[in-house]
């Protein structure tokens, strides 16, 4: 019994050690991969107008959302805006995808982004959801 018990104990320790080493490494890789560039992180503001919705081709209740809005972008890509949460997922070449907008789900938009002089410019590359286009496509001020 002593020899079998020692083998079982060693196997348990091997599993514990593997979990202790592998899980943090995998989590760090996942966190790093989903992190947005530091320039995007923070509070951004803009005023949405009826003309923004019209230009995007938006219709329905979303067009009633006019006025100043604040968008909070977190380091892992979570975006809080109006009364919902969306996600920015960074891509190569100064691009990102936007997902999670309730009226657009499950569609994702593809945008180019640029930060200069405390301004974030989001330019639509491909997005079939007019509500998302009307809300995000523009220049946001760091606030």
C-alpha cells in the first residue's frame, strides 16, 4: 500500500504543478491578445446628431438617441456607452472590430482607428449595422 500511495501522491502533485504553471501562462496570453492599445483606453465624448443617424441610414428608436455621449474603453476591450456594453477587439494595421451592440447582434463592424491630439477617429471599413455606424463613426474627444 505504501508504494501505491506514493505513486498516487506524486501523480496528484504533478497535476497540481501542471495546473499551477499552465493556467497562469494561458491566462496571460489570452489577456495580452485581447488587450486594446493603450491609446484607446479611457473616456471619450462626442455629440450624436440626427444628421449622424441619417448619414448612417439608421431608422427606428435608435435615432432618438441624440446629444452628448461618453464612451468608456477599458484595457481588455470592454466599451460602456449609453446603457449597454460593447467590445473593441484589436486587429493589425490600426483596425478593430466592434461587437456586442444589442441592436446589431451578432454582427461585427470593422473600423480603422487613429488617436492624435486627444482625439479618437473611428472610420467604418465594413459594417452593415446602421445603428453602430451612426454611433461610432466620427471623431471622439478625450474627456
